C-alpha cells in the first residue's frame, strides 16, 4: 500500500515553518507608527492650519475659565460638531504649548460613545470642511516653516479683549445667532444687532444684509473694530469722569448696554446697572472684562 502523503501543515512537512512565517507576515498585527504632532500639523494646508490655530486660541481662553478640565474636554464641549481628529489635534497642540495636568480618564459611558458616533457620522456630511480644505496626506507646508514657533509666538501674546469678547458672546462662532422674544436678532462673533449695524452703515456708507454679515467673518471683524473704536472715543470724551475705571471693563459695559448706558453707569458710579434679556448685568460684564 502506498504511504499516505503528509499534509502541507503537517509537522513532518519541511515547508511548514516557511508557510507559517508567510501567514504571520501577511495576516499578523500591523505595526503602525503614530504620526508626531509636528507631522500632523505639517500635513495641513495653510488655510486649514490658520483655522485650527484660531479655534485653539478660543479654547485656550476658555480653559482659563474651566480649571480642572483638560484641553480635550474643553474643545469637545465647545465644538461638538468639529471633526474629531481636529479636536484631538487642537488639544494636543495646546498641551504641548502650555501643559496642564490631565485628569484620570474614566471608563467611557456607552451613551457618550454612541453620541460621539452620531457626531462623527454628521462630520462626514458637514460642509465645514469642503474640498478646498481637504489636504492629501502627502501634502505638507514649506519645510522652512517652523509650525511650533508660530504657535508659541501666538500664545506669547496676552489674550486680547477682542478674543475674550468673541468667546463670551458667541463661543468663537462667526455663525452664532440668537433671536430674542421681542424679535430682535443678534449675529456673529460679537453678536451685533440690526441697530448697531445700521450705525455702521451710516458711518461708513457700507451696504450689506444681516445674512451677508453672518457669512462674512472679515466683515464682522471690520464692524467690531469700528464699534470698539467708537466706544473708546466715547470713553475719552468722559474725561476725568472715567478716571479710576478699567477701560476694557467700560468697553464691555458699552457693548452690552450701549454708549449711553455706559455713560450712565459711570456717572452714577455703578448704580445704573440694568440686565439684558439673558440676565447679564452691566456690572457683571465690567467685572468679567476688567483687567485691573
């Protein structure tokens, strides 16, 4: 009787070890080296990098009001619809520039995990990152650009009044909008209403609709520069009456209650202190933005 031929994987088959090595190589664990923070930043196009740095500036300011929370927790709470990979990048960037003690990570709540999956699915359909922002993995910024130097230089500058105001009014969202019960609508980074936009149009001759204003962040900044310069002039006009008051605090009062309201606040030594429809008083805004 003919001897039975040994199978391919039989212990007696001399090719068994060779086959097992091939199988492990083909189907074994894939060793992927995680990209460094520098590599992840360099893979972004210039316009998207600028966007990330702008968002990071608002998160950095907000973290000052959220002691005990990690940058990741702050960015997640402020920008839930932002692409998860960018939220993580921003958190890592801030942690590298100004480290804070990361809290112990608790076991994830299954409900949160499910919610994150829904948000991630939404991100894939969001128009926020249109093709003009899409960057192939192979695309890099000019190698002579020192990404970290730019970021550290950005954070070396003290937080500006305008950044704090934008964060307070809209959480740094140019498309933020609120309509009050009386029908008035406030829009943009600094939440301007139609009355103040009308003042700007009259003063500059500019023509635009509220919808156009909402879609144009550069225009929003231009109006804000004019608005706060006008307030500065009003504070200067008070002369000695404004002595002893913090100028950023008075600018915040005027932004909330108008130039007339700011003058009454000063001349009554703070006794004139109404609140807006959302319950924010002139004094609370003065205290919030005062640097002294």
